[in-house]
C-alpha cells in the first residue's frame, strides 16, 4: 500500500492484502483480525454491515468489482478512526427508518473515502460529526 502525491491511498503493489473477505463472512470480525496499518479486500458481492472503524487502529479497506456493504438498520459504516481508508465500496442503507440513521457516520478523525458510491433509503447518506475532518475523493 502506498499514498500518491494526491493523498490517495493505493492498493498494495504486490496485490497481497492482510485480510480478504468473501461475501457472507462477517466484515467486522475480519476487520478486527486486520493488523494495525493493514489492508483488507472485500471481494465482489453483498457484505453485511454495520462496520465500525476503531480509533485505536488504522486500516485500509478496498472493494473490487461490486463489493456492496449494506444494512437495513442503523448506520452501515461508522468511523471513529484517526486515519483509515475506505476505497471502491458501494455503501447502502437499504431501509428508511429514523431520520438520523446515516449510511456513513464519521464521528471523529480523518477518514479517507475514495471512489465510493453511498446511498440511503432515508436520503441521509453521510454525516460528519465531532470535529471529524474526512477526505472524500471521487465519491457519489
């Protein structure tokens, strides 16, 4: 993994990820196994959220093809991370419920979101809170 001149995080040049997650495997458990500073690949298919990025561990999550991270209740992705990356994921909040249930809730820190497609049935896609300073690049 490297960081380009534009600040974007790139997949590991070797193609070797620390953790690879097939559809159906619990994403949060795989994320917990990922070493600090490590990289994780979500393979194409449906992946169940919610997922919480911890403030105690920097991780870089990449999606290939149509890697979809979704849930019908609560937030799909909550970032409390100081610095972490989410790249190339489709993030979907499938059911409309409470007005304050976001697809992505960035609580603090400097999450990098790159080339992500974020949708929510409640139209509440991304919330930036608590002095967070995220960087969103080429996201829809």
